[in-house]
C-alpha cells in the first residue's frame, strides 16, 4: 500500500517535470521566433546628403561634361540618376525647402538670405533634422548654412546636434570670411579661425565626425554642404593642371578645378563609409542647390582681390542660369545611391527638393510626419514599386514662379510697372523651352494659370527679395 502511494507520487513528479520542460521549450521557441522576426525588420538607414553650390546640369562627368567628376560619376553609375529633379533658382530657398519639405516661398524665402540676424525658418515648423532626432538619429551639418547669418540662428537652432562650416552664402576659401569681411566660420555656433581651403576642411571634418565623433550605436543624418564651385575660385595648381590644353577659357578652367576638388572630397567620404562598414546601410544623395551661374563680376567684393569670372558653369542644353525659373536655373544634377537597395539607372519622374523630407522620414520609420510637409514620399518611384503618378511642382523665385508637370510648364514673370508675363512650354517635346505655346493651347494655359495663382496665394505675404 505504501509502495503504491510512493509510486503514484513519483509519477506525479515526472508529469510535473515534463510539463515544466514543455513550457520552457515553448518559451524558448517563442523567444527565438520573436528574435528572428526582429532581425528581419529593416534597419534605419544612415542618410548622407552632399550638396554642391551652383553646379550646373553640364558640370558633372556623367552628363557628358568635360569636367572630371569620377566620384559623382561612380554614384550615378551604381545608383539612380535623377533626370528631372527640381530645386529653387537660388540657394537659401532650396535649402529651406529641403529642410522643411515645403516650398520656401511659404515662409517668405524667395531669394538668398542677406543681412538677417533672426531665424529664417519659423519655430512652428518641424525641420528634417528635428524630426529625425525624434526617430533616434544623430544629426550633423558640415559646410554652408545660409539660413541665418548669426550663430544663434545657425544649424543648432534647427535640429543639428553638430555643425561646422560657414553661415553666409559665399566665403573666401582660405580666410573663410564673407564678401564684406564679416567672419563666418564656426563650429557648433562658436566663431573659429582655421587654416586651409574650405573644401578640404569640410571634407576633413565630415570624415572626423564619421570616424571619431558620432555614436556608432545610433543612425545618422549628415549633410555635407560644400562651398564649391561657388565663387570666389581659389584652386591650387594641382587641381587646374589637368585641364591645361583641354579648357582654354581660364575662368571656366578655374571652375572645373573647383568641381574636381570637391569631387575628390566626396570620394574620400565614400571611402570612409566603406572602411567603417557603413556603405550598405547608408543612403547617399548628391545634388546641386540651383543651376550654374553664368559669370561673376565681384566689383567691391573681397576688396577687389578676385575675378572677374566671365565664364563659370554650364547648364547646356537647358535654358538660362541661376536666379531664373527656366530649366537651367531649377533643374539640376542629382544622384541617389544605396548599395543593395536601388537598381542602377536613370529615373525621369518629376522629383522636387521638397520630396526628400517625407521620403527620408518614411525610410526612418516615422509613422506620423509633420503636417506642414507638402512634398511626397518618392521612394516607390525610385525603387520601381510605382511607375508613375500625376503631380505638379511649384517653384517661386524672386521675380518668377513656375508650375511644372510631366508634360507642361508655365512661367510667370512679375513686373513692378506692368502686368505679369506668362509663358507655356511643352517640356516633353521642348525641354529647352524654345517655343511659348500660350496661344496654341488656350485651354491648357488657362488651367495652368489658375493652378499657379492658387499656389502663389498660399505663399507668405512678406518675402525676401534681396539678391546675394
């Protein structure tokens, strides 16, 4: 009797142990599945944005230019070259649109910031780096700012954890002073003095931040905004020598040297991404802030030390130059590269500088984005998920505004003393904008004019007209 009772007790303990083991195995299996699922979730990509200053459509090698840009060409060969990428016709509006995802004219910025000590961007608008900070990103800007000329209105006021470079729109490449002599070079809002060419210093600081200063456990957003090829052109002989006998115009030769110098810096940064094991999870965007400038006669600037430069960039075959709303002023070279995530090729969809903010935030995993954004997430177009969609792009400069879609473009030129002029172009057949077809297509002209006026009405009442 006692044996039977003891035997029953042993059986009970065995069952209990078996149940415990089963529960443990189920728990371990569930944990394993959960871990596997988490490992399959896409990692937040690092984002590297490289901005050239005044580089034109025909100033990069992959577009057929005589200028050597092997690093940019490599990005284009392995990534996506954007055939119809639009920005504002001048610098500050493009940078403001990039950082807010909305046309800069909504904030009253329609020309380069000049003489403003207060903030150019409203505090009520969440910027791209501020939103990325909320998603766990480290943010840094190296180089040109031009959205506030005092340290208190510099990059740190708009969401950049780390900043270095110059606050103004242009600088002496070696003294780093503005054209009127004002100091502009800073690190994290504190004015500093350093020796060296701006292109080299911006490259060096970018590399130092990537290798030494950032937190390797967090994703990053790094904006590298070069001063090249903006005037004044102050290039060493080693950058000019390769163009002797190839480019006879000495002004254009100096400009080419500035482009190649910048391209070499881009190559160094890309090499660091590879060395640090960052290339496969870093989305790289190269773009220009506006079309090329035709020439430069500095007159009083820099105490008359530089220029004149009658020949600078090239927007061929596009029409016109920087400050203009014709294609040469607002359609610029741009390349997107992300190893293993984008197929190499050319994308002809309309893409605006305002589109990068919603695109980057979507890739960063932000489900709720600022409602001030007007741009669109273009990743489905770039990745091939979608083949086309209808959209209009609105761009306002200091004297012109334009409305662009896949086939058509309307430009309005305003005058103080007379009525505005309207032009309509069939961009699909006439990308050089040689023939105004307002009279041939009155219905389309009326439709485009109405839409353009509606967009113009959304802009801020007070705007900055200063040309820098």
